[in-house]
C-alpha cells in the first residue's frame, strides 16, 4: 500500500471526526493513483464482512440505511470485484443478490469520491459479526449454489399465480389466485417432507435473511413472521440491521420468501387505494392510518395462512408426526443460532379506520380455502427479535 493510502486510512478510518475524514480524503485526492489504489483495497473490507456472516444484500442494505445511495453504488462495485475472484462458484442465493445490486457509480469530483470511499470503509470496518446463514465464499464449507438449477414446476406455477394476483385490479380475482397459491404451497411442503422422510434424508434446516425496510417495518416484520410460521419456518427480526433471519427447510424457505414478497406488494397497493379514498373524504392522518392498516393486514394474513396450512395438513392425520418432527428441527436450529432471542410484544395500533381497511384487504388477499372458517381477529401480536445491535458509525 502506498504511503498516501496508508496515511489516509490511518487518519480517517478509526475515528468519527469529520476533520480526520477531510484529511484522509485530501491525501487520496492529491494523487489519482492513490484514489485508484484505495478503491482496490476496499475489497479487503468486503472480504472481512463475509467472514463476519454478512452477505451482499445485507451489506448494501446496511450502507443504504447508514449512508446514501451513492455509497451503496460504491459498495456494489466493491462486492462485484471481490466476488469475481472466486472461480469455484458462490454460495447458495448469492447469484440472485449480486444480480440485484445497484449499478456502479463514481462521482466526477476526486475529493468527493475519496470522501465517499472513506465513509464507506468506516462503515464496513465496523460491521459486527452476525449469525451466519451459510458459508462464506472460499471457505472449506462452501458448496455450489442450490438455487442455480432448474426451478421446480410447482414453484414456477406458484410464482405465476401470485404475479397475476399482484397485477389484477379485481379483489375477487386476487383472492382466488392467492388462495390457490397458498394451497399449492402447503401441498408442496408436505410432499417434500414426506419424500425426505421416506428416503431418510439427512437434510437439516437452513436459514436466509430477508430485508425488512422502513417505513412501517414493525408491521412488515409481523407479516414476514406470519408467512414464515404458516410455512413451517421461524423468523427472527433484527430491527437495527433491517432484516429478519428465516429458518426452515429449503423448500419452505423459498415458498415463504415468494409469498411474503407478493403479499407485501398486494398489501401496499391495497393500502394506497384505501388511503386515497380516506383522503378524498378530507382525512389527513396518513401515517397513523398506514401503520394501523399494515398491522391489521399482517395479523389477518397470519390467521388466514395458518388456517389454510392446517386445512391441507388435516386431510391426512398420518402426516402429523412427520410435520411435527420438522417443526422440532426448525425450533432447535433457531435456538442454536439465537440463544438469546427475545419475544417482544407489539403494539401501536390507534387508528380504527386503518385497522378495519387493513383487515378487509387481508381477507381479499388471503381468503381461506373452501371449508375453512374465518378465525377471530387478534388485536396484538409478538415477534422474535435478535438482541444484536448495530454499532456502525458509533466509533466503537
């Protein structure tokens, strides 16, 4: 490392002082070659992030939360450079995360570019260790992606049904499409569990992280928790880092992520329509309406999904021991990953109109299967939360 880059890093990366940041940026900006070398050295910080349990989507999400979109673009460039050096393939789910990265970006001004780099490196340097949800690239435990092969026909069909549900403007049609997708998910999960049982498979629960972004992240975390539970998974929310870790068997994880994404799209669209109708009548309390709407939507979705899953499982009671064994395995995996997880009560609904509209939207999005009676509405819920906190930017 050149003397200029060494001095710039020593001056700027281990303090929160703005003057030190300016000093480091000035040292880099004085020489174009130093800026380039500092940019290349950034891949070392990315490698350290992988070793601490982070994945590409996690890093970019954290950069966006703590810094700016410009920094996220710089981080994306570093991630692509770092991951491009692995010739043996990347861990499962990484290809999709890399494909979703923002486009590379570099400001024209050399000093501003150097400043942004150092701000980004400060953040990457202070990322704490988190629970790993898979091996880091290049480690002996690394295996080839499981998601890079042919997608099961059932999952393709489910995706198509949910895409139609998101696109239609007719609530009855969306209701029918989503209900059918729920039924297919439940049956696919049971089929996979039976197959593994008959073949005496040694498959163990896995984990993935799903972003839970502001605004209204509590309601979104509750929605994800409901979807995960209905798909025989468990979700643990880390508010500080903006994600939930979902633990379950591989087919169930994929189903849970697909359904959560679709229901969030459907719920947001329904909330926008309901809010517009409220505002046309002279209403102004937008924030409280949205919060209450999404909380009610999440609670009601959970009830509907649970009813649908129970209905399918009840068709053959001989399945219960197999499914129970899987639930025990998932619970054990969660306890091992999160030994100090806390169950937190969630409140904060104080808008009756928002609650009622959200409940109605959930009924439209996730109507129970034929023969499944509606369940009573829960007014409050709870979430499993990780006790880890972010110290990014704290100088620790």
